[in-house]
């Protein structure tokens, strides 16, 4: 029997799962979609799933509660769940609806498989979908799952503690307390502003997830990356994309209420190109915030976001959320959920959800003899804000995946945005 307790970042995503369900979606489910130029042999894919489960028992574990904490509990072996789908080839929207149905099937958190593999046939092409439950892994971990799943690579030996736990174990109580207080002070500073939120439709039923994927050519991507370096420096792609989204929202009349955009984004604690650990959310968090006036001027906005980020790094705010999440993991889920989402006035803190994962590492070029032609992600989110942007690169091309709650975000407004 293998038991791995959720780290504080995992627990954070589990509380988000509860909040997402309250918003009318299935839960904190994500997907990595691999587009293929053919249809792989399902027998071969099932063999991959069996071999993967044998090498990585935690991939087929079950979530169990231990007081106010949770853990993944796995037997010695099992096979990753694999499902085939054949949507109507005559319906252009059928394949996407099939994908949304895969991530939209509700199940109790303790009865949810951490990972599932799905094959969607679309005539002579197909989509391979890795659906995962967010408390099991972050997006980079999901890429590693695909790497080990679709190859015979053996798991690498890892340290006993994840980067999240290693930091927390190395810090004494006094340092944890000081960092946590810095995080609290920063959040209180953010909460002086009332966050701008999307224009919400009035339907009571969430209606499921809506998805729109925008792809840029290699030349367009090179131009965008050059602008990112010019405006936010060599490592500022996340800030650049967040700033562009803020300006796009301002141009479309995002909200009549509120006075600032506030966007949480993950800070990856993995070593670059590391092939382990595979499981767990190995991230901390920072916030990008800009008021209406600052967001209205391009040069001023990017200078502000860059200065804000540099100040946050100097103050170690990129690590300060870790002891705060550790303390939060002992709170009742309902209370922790309110703290995560809401400012003291009860208003949602996040203007939109954002993720930037860069290029897929290790690179994925073929699956069971089929050429990989594209890749993108999708994720559920809370409402409000009911809107998320997931950005990634594939073969030198920028891919933007706009995710929204169908009946909460007006379709015509979202079309103007994208």
C-alpha cells in the first residue's frame, strides 16, 4: 500500500474543486489535448495504460480523507482508465462537445480517478485526451505523465519531499511566520482595490464549459515573443500575456464595477526540464494587479507589472504563499474557500484565471506512430470570474485556450475578446 499525503498546494486545488462545484461545473478537472494526424491503435494505448499503472501506482490511486487532511492511497498495481469515443463525423461541433463531456462528468472527489486517457476519433484524425484531477498534478506534471505513459521510460528516483514540502521543512517556525505575514500584508494591499469581474449572463444553470482555441503561426509567435522581451524582459512572458489580456478586457468593456484587474498566477517550483517528481502541484502563487487607469496605457501597464513582479521577488512573495497554504490546509474547507476567493467585502478577488506553461517538455512528436499536429489545455474554474486563459507553445507556435462557463459569460462578448 502506497500513501502520499496532499501537499499544501494540492490541498489548495482540492478546495478549489469544492468552489468550482458550487459554481455549477463538475469539479477541478483539467485536460491536455493532443491532436494527431492519424488514429492510433487502441490496443497499443491500452498496453501503455497498463504499463504506466504498474510503474506509477499513484497514477491510479484513490483520494482518502484523514481528518482535515487528504492523501492518495494506491495498491501495488492497476491500469490507467482508457476510453474510446466516436462522435458524429458529420457534426463539426461533435468532437469538441465530446471533449467537454469528458471533463464535465461529475464524480465525488474521493471517487475520481486522478488520471484518465481518452481517444476521440475524428475520421482519419484523432485527439488523445489526458483528463486529470487537479489535486493529483499541475500542468507540467501532466506533461510528464504523457511522457512516461507513451514511452517505456522508467520513473526516476526522487527525493522524499516535493519542492513544496522541502521548502516548508527547511524553514523554521519564525521564518514561516514572517513569510506568511508578508503574504497576508500583500493580499490586504491587493484588497484595497475592488476587482473588475466579467459581465455575467443571468442564467441560473452554468451550462457547462465553453472552449475557444486561438493558434498563432511561427512568425506571429516570434513577433509576440519579441514584444514580450521588449516590454517585460527575458523572463516576463507570463506578465506580458496577462497584461495583453487586461488590455483586451478593457477594450471590450469587461465590467462597469470594480477599479482594478487582479490575476493570480502560478510560480513553478520545479527545476527546468526536470523529469521528476511527476505527481503533485509543485507551485506557489503571485498576483498581478493593475487599476483601470494603469491598464489603459500600454507602456505604463507593462512597466507597472514588471516593477510589481520584481518587488514581489525581492520580498520573497513567490515563496510566502507556501506557509499560508500550509496553515489554510487545516481550516474547514468552506472557510478556506472563502479566504481563497473573496476580498473582505465578499467580492471575488480574481478577475480571470491564468496559466502559462511554455513549451511541452519533454517534446512529444508522435504517439503510437501518429504524428502530433497540435496540443492545448483546458480547465474548469469558479464563477465568478467564470473565465480562464491557458497559454502554451507547441512546435514554436503560441496557443491560447479561452475557457469560460457557458451560461455565465455572454458568447458575443467572448467572441469580441478573442
